[in-house]
């Protein structure tokens, strides 16, 4: 036994919803307008899902062209080099693997 594919009750009102979203109307406001104008009860989350499914897809991510890859990438300095520049005890993030861990009494 074959069934008809599911048809959304919002489908006949697609253009109305599109116009409301173009006017930056919120989903609860659109739900209230559908109820007032067309006597159609729909939750704001239902309207959001309806719009989301029919929204344009995001463009596919692609790699940059070969010319922009010619510039070298900036490599962050090694942690040892940063510690050497800022001194032997540069704040609470300092860790010396040669010494045992102790809790400061401060």
C-alpha cells in the first residue's frame, strides 16, 4: 500500500512566510499572524524548521587559490623560547619539568 508523501500545512503559505522573514519578523510573530489571518495554528519552532529546510545551502568550503599559498605561514614561537624571553618565572603558568610540583601557600 503506497502513501502520499508528507505535505506541510505551511506549504500553501510559503510566500507569506517569505515576505514576513524579509521584513525581519520573528517566528512567534509569524505564528500569531498565521493564526489571525488564516486560522492556522503552528508553533514558532515549526515555522523555523520549515524555513530552515527550504533555506539556501551554505557554499562548499574550498581551498584558496595557489597564488595565496605562496606567502609563508606565521609559526608561533615554541613555549621554551617564550619562557626564555619573559624570564625564568613568568607568572603562574611557569612549569619546570626538572623540579617537583609544589603548591604555593599564597
